[in-house]
């Protein structure tokens, strides 16, 4: 798992109970750019000004192309992104939980909580990484974990 976005303490963004349904409605109306912006501002705490700059970049079309999946993510996470303790304690497969050293506190706290809840989970912190992890930092961790299992 890479920085599972559960909300385990007050450092996490506060999401409305209807967050997933609002995203679903906006996506169904074909307003993918708006869905991406809502997700980024409310769930990822990206400043509005930064999202505006992102929308002007040539890569924004790629964000819009996958915006419909944000509603799925919000639905899967459940209301408030609460930690599903019962589900996590039932995991029997080898599990690797990774977080970036420079990611927001709420993401690192969530990763630590997941690793502490999943039986026998392996937890690693990737140095000098943020939520936008570099593949060259992620690949060795995955390889080491997969070889060990």
C-alpha cells in the first residue's frame, strides 16, 4: 500500500459525509475537471491557486481522463475515510505499507496506523519522498518485499 488515505487523527482533511456522492454527481454530469478540482482541494488539500495552475498545464487532460475514478476511490474509502480496523485485521496476505518521509503528516500517520493494524505488515518510510513518489525510490522497496515473500 502506498500512503493509504485513511483519516486517523485531526491532521487529516475533514471530508463531508456526502463527499463521494458529490463527486459521483459531478462526474455523471460530465464535469470531470470540476471533479478533479473538488477532490484535490478537499481530499488532498491542494490550494485552489495551485489547482488553477495545474488546469492550465498540458498534463491536465490526463487528470480529466481519469477523474471518474476519484468518485470510485471516495466510495471505496467510505464516509470520512475512517480506518477499517476490522477489515485490516483480517488481512492474511503479506502486506507492505510505504509512506514518503516528506508527505503530509496525515498521510504518514495513516500509513503507520495501517501498518500497526494489519497483522505482520512490513512498514517502510521512503527517504526524501512525497506523495508523488519517484519510481526509482519505490522499485527497490517493492523488489525487496516481493523477493522476501
